[in-house]
């Protein structure tokens, strides 16, 4: 998508006339860390990427120890708190199912 946006002279897919295209829809549906892609792109569009970045960091920060975690850290990688962050709290079921499928369970 980086090459596509560069070719079109835009910074984010949400600025494109073809948004959301089939390629972006397929990309979004492939993995749980992309569940909020549409909302994130709209937020970037409305407040700018700098403010969005500050906001999104909070989504991935442990409420107990303030460590930034991955979508796939169900427990905080530093203190072990569950859930590891707000994103995991909201999407735990989809993340767990994805991880099971990856392991072939």
C-alpha cells in the first residue's frame, strides 16, 4: 500500500478516491491487529497522524505498568497484567482465534 499511495501522491489510503479498495479490504480482514483499520484511517484523516499516533499508543499501553504491548500480547510482556492493553481487551476473542488457527489448533 505504501507504493500505491506514493504513486498516487497521497499519505494515507483514506485520502484516495478509490478508498476503500479491494486490496485494502483484503489486507484489513487478514489479521486481528488490523480490526480497527477503518476507524484509524478516519481518525488520521480528521485529526492528523501526529495526534492519532499519540492516541493509538495509549491503545497498546498496559494500564498497570505503562509498557507498550503488541496486539498479540494477551498478557503484558513486562508485568503480566491481563489484558495487556485496551486493544486486547476489546478484541481478545478474535486475537485468540487467530493465534489458534496459526498454530493449527
